[in-house]
C-alpha cells in the first residue's frame, strides 16, 4: 500500500499498489509533491474533461491485471487535448492507455531505440510510416508517478503501420520509446467498467477498418469456389429430361379440372418447363394448369392462350401467333407433383335448323325460334316477321304479284314446319380435338448462381473502395500521407 501525507494540506493520499513513487499529485489541493524532499513543485489542474477512469481503478486488459496509478491530460496548441492513463500490472510493469476523440491505444515502453529515418521508422524488423510530430505539454494530472513528471514542452513523433504504432517522446535531452496498438473501446469498458465512454469522433490514428478485408476476400473466395464446384456438379449431373407428357381432349377438360398422373422430381430446385401444343388454325385455345406439390399441397397456377391466324391481304400472305406456347414454373423444389388441367377451344356461332319454301322469287325461311325471314331473290332485301301469323297477314298485300291460293297453300305448308329443334354450335377447325402437354425439368438455373457471384464481386469492390477512403481519411491530418490528394 502506498500512502503519502500532503505537506501542504495534510491530506492522506493512498493507493493500493507497490512501487517506488517519485512524484504524486495531492487529491485535495492538486499540488505536485516530490517525495525526494517532500515539497511542492507547483499546483496542477485536476483532470476533468472526458476523463473516464480514476486513479486506483483496476481492470483486466490485454491478458493482464492493471491498476490505474496516474492520469495526465496532454495539450497540443490551444484546443487539442488527449488523455493518458498510467497503468501498472501485478508484476510491476508499466503500460499507458491513451485516449483521443474516443479512440484508444494501449502503449508499452520499449528499451530498443527506433531507427528513425526521414519518413519512416524501422522497429523490430517492421517498417512504420511517419505520421506526425506533435509538440505538447501537461495540462492536468493526478495520481502517483514512478518517474519525475516532466512539465516542460515535449515532442511526440509517431509512426504508424496499420493498427500498430511506435513513437518516441522527447523532453529536453531525455527520450522514451513506445510501441502500441489499437484497443476497441468495448474492451476498455469491459475491463474497467467506467460509468460512461466518450463517443468516437473522426478516425483514430491506428483505428482498423470495420472488418478485415483480406480475410473477408479469402472467405468469399473459398465460398465462391465451393458454390462453383457444387453448381458445376449439379449442372453436369442433371440434363433436361421429360417428367410428364399427355394429350388432353377438349371435350374431357372443358369446364372442369382433370387430375393428371403423379410424377417425381429429384435433385436441386430448378425450373419446370411445360410446353403446350394445339393444332389451332385461324382460332384459339386456352389451357389453365396448376402444379400441385403433393407433400405441402402448395399450388402454383397459370393460364396460357394459344392463337394462330393467317390469310392473304392485298395479295400478300400473313400469319401471327403460334400453335405452341411454353410455361415456366421457376425454382421448383424436389418432390412429388401432379397437374390440375382444364382446356377449351374456340367455338363457332349457334346454327339454327331452318325450313325454307320458295314462293314467287322469294325465299321464306322459318327459324326454330319462330322468326320468319323473307329474302327477295332479285333485290336481295330481307324482311323478318315475328311469327307465322304476322307473315300470313302481311302476305295478303302481295296479291297483285301472285295468286292468293298458291301463296296461302305455301303458307299453310310453312305453318306445319317443326319449330322446336335445338340450335347446334358450328365447330371451328374440327380436326383439332386435343391439346398436348409436355413437362421438362431443366438443369439448375445459373441465374441465381450469377447473382450470387456478382453480389460477391460488388461487395469485394466496395470493400476495397471503402477501405481506401477510410485510410485516406485517417491520413488526412498527416504531413506524410501516402495518398497524394491528402497532401495538397
């Protein structure tokens, strides 16, 4: 246990630690006391702004148990501050936890001097690029110091390699060397459990990118290779093969659904192509087809029209449409399936059975619905009567053209014609009696594979671009930036 009574205010200053103290700052009167003569060296400000740890705090960090033995706030210029927490582990070794703008660096003192060149430093076989040289002095302090606390102007020269840095601090003729690395603030929070943590501002001098791009590229490369090998195997091992083929009579599938025989799909999910064919000729046909998964009862339905028309217009032949169409069911999973099918084709107009009688150059037609049509053979004019009685009355006006007796006899004959015959439907393209279906399960689609590969490539490109922008911003405050635009 360390304990010192302040010679100025008589306050007892204690710390649960064991090391030789050279200077300490009284927690009550803020006098910097030298233990050598027990006299004050001056009054310092107490660290306050953004100081999150306290002297005496303990925490487990970087595999060691540390105690905070002192806190120093450094000042550069008139408004730039950072905080340095002096740490001592259980073996008596020193470390320094530096925080600036919410970014943390754990520093260890080193005996090996830096090989300092103009723009870089060679330390323990690794090159570090010079970032900046910063003059600074002590703005505030508290705690216990193993070495004399230097109050003179100091110079920090910092060199960076990724998430690591080396630096030397020069005060007068004294020079100290340090090696450090980035520490996530989450680790600091878990180690010392402070009441709050400062937010990030900007990019720290050794802050890493948000993820390791090289590792990510390696992982995605392995994933892309495995996906490609699997895709190649599935593609080679699967050829187009028909899984269902049947002809459906229009008469059997009109206004009702036919249930097809079952078929089984084996392998990976893939498109199912259904080709529909009908011998339409200047007509159309329609098919409604539903794919039913017999395990899940999931139904996927679609409808398709087949139309084919042709002719001659202004001496030139023309045609449009086709006698076949294709339907694609995308991403069909393996399993047992069947189809629900309904179909119909174009029908002609209703044809009514008629009875006709020729009367003096006129054709008299009695339709089953009771209407009477009279067409003049010379003029072509057509007159329609609502029934036989109306026609009989009107026909008396034709006495000057024919004998009434003959006309009446003809009318009497028409009145006895059968009028209850049902109309029939005129059939279009009578040779087209059925529609044929052929289902083929295709190889696994390359479309999804292509999307995945493209997404990976885009992500890699964006990652490299993002890391470049990140590093460029990190070095924007450096006098030795490796990015030309940052040097302007």
